[in-house]
C-alpha cells in the first residue's frame, strides 16, 4: 500500500512539474522572439529537439524505421511546420498568457472537430456544447483586442488559433502511427521533418539574414531555447508519455487547466501583460469548454473500450 501511495505521489509530482514547464514556455518564447525572427526561432528549437530525440532513441536502442512515410510527412507538416510557424509568429505579436489560453483550451475542441471529419470522433450534444463555449470564450478574449492599437495582438491570437487547428489535424493523422512506431521515434521524425518545412517557411516569410545566427548567443534566446527544448520537448513531453501510459490520456491531459494559469501569471508578473475582466471571463469560459471536451472524450474512450 505504501509503495502504491508513493507511486501515486510521484505521478502527481511529475504531473505538477509537466504542467508548470508547459506553462513556463510561453513567456520565454516571446522574449526570445525579441532577438531573432520568431519562425527562425522555431526552426532552431525543433532542430535541437530533433537531435535530442535522436540521441534518446539511439541510447534506448529503439527502432528508427520510418513506417507509413507519406502519413509521417503529412503529420510533420501539420504538427511541426504548420502549427509552430503560426504559433511562434503569433506569440511574438500577442500576449503570451492569452496565447497559451487560446492554444491549450482550443486543442481538445479542434481534435473533436477534425476527428469527426475523419470518422474517429462522434459529434454529441456535449461536444457541440464544448465547441459553442470555446467560440464564446474566443469572442470574449478578442473583445478587448479591438482598435488599431490592438490589431497586431488580435492577429497574433488568430495565428495561434490557426496553429492549434493545424496541430489538432496532425494529431488525428498521427493516431494510426502510434500503433506502428514508438512515440519517441515518431517524435524524432515528425520534429526533424517538420523542422525542414519550418526552415523553408522562415526563408520565404522572414528572408535569410546571417545575423540571425549570431543573435542566437543573446541571453534571451538561450533562455528561451533552454526552456523550450530541454524543458518542453524533452522533460515535459517525456513525463506526458509516461503519464498517458499510467494514467490514460484524460488525466494526463488535465494539464490544459493548469498550464494556462501559469502562463497568464508569468505574463502578468514578468511582462506586465494586461489581464482584465474580458480576459478573465474568456479564460474561464474556454477552460469550461476544455473540461467538457476532455470529459466527453474520456466517456467515449470508456464506451469504445
């Protein structure tokens, strides 16, 4: 009994660390984008993450064989290239805390929508309610972002929402791959192939400037990359895979309620980001939508089992 209690406490502690790390990634991302172009920053982040995944896969002796290459490439373009080009670009223009809310709260809702299009997720009354709440929360968040002075922030939040949709689409495409490949090997391929796509997008959108490589030595960039690569990609993601195995996707996915609060608090304290009643109400409504989507997803999983 004591051993089980200790294991449970260890998982709770790991969950807290994971949620904290993923909440802390948003402000350093924005801070680093002050020194280098945001999509170029995403390229460097995922090149480094891909190398780290490769080292872990080789150290564990896992197979690197690429199964269903067309599907893997498609998933990589959606999950890494499409998502993070938009998210990094958007966070550079929008408050980091609100960006986290939009991303984390919309993700389970978009997974439901895209999954329904692929025949993987049924649309129920509760799920329609979650979608409606999510839209209402977005409207509230954007209501305080009107006017010429706020156009950039609204555009940035819109880019984050579009990037979240791209990630959800890629996650649905990736589901069959999880049965054919080890998650870490799949993460390596999706990260590395997606980084190639990000490099192309960066050149097309931001141009090529050798000074960007020199700016990687900037303290803000070093902090951002350390948190994003070591913390987010390796630390938090590894914990997430472990918790999904031991807890299931529903309980592991509850970080979506904790991480946005951390991101908002960090943005307000360190970046002095505005957070008034429209943002607070919008955050509450979107988290309620996330709760409804997650609970309904868990119920559907139990019924399918």
